[in-house]
C-alpha cells in the first residue's frame, strides 16, 4: 500500500517522501494537521493529494504509532 501512496526520487523535491505522482511532500499533510488546519482546507490547498490518499496516509501513521507503542 505504501508504494501506491508515496514515492521518493532524488530529482523530485530533493528526494523527500511525496504523494505519488505529485511534488507534494507527505510532511505537508502532517504539518498542516498538527497546526490545526482542517483536512478539507488542506485538500483545497493541495487537491492533487485527494481525500482517499490523505486518509490512507493518516491511517498508516496511526498504525505505525500503534506498532511502535506495542
């Protein structure tokens, strides 16, 4: 699933983890959420992310936190 959502290429945003097929770093989603920006507003600013991919990224992060806590 991760390969369907994200990619990293040295020539794209200096190799940052981005949403696949975009130049939007995944970090942007989480920085905005942490700042209290509603998901709908983030998606208005970055429509290329798409709700489905944004929600999948959030769920992957939650699962990782759960694994790390176990």
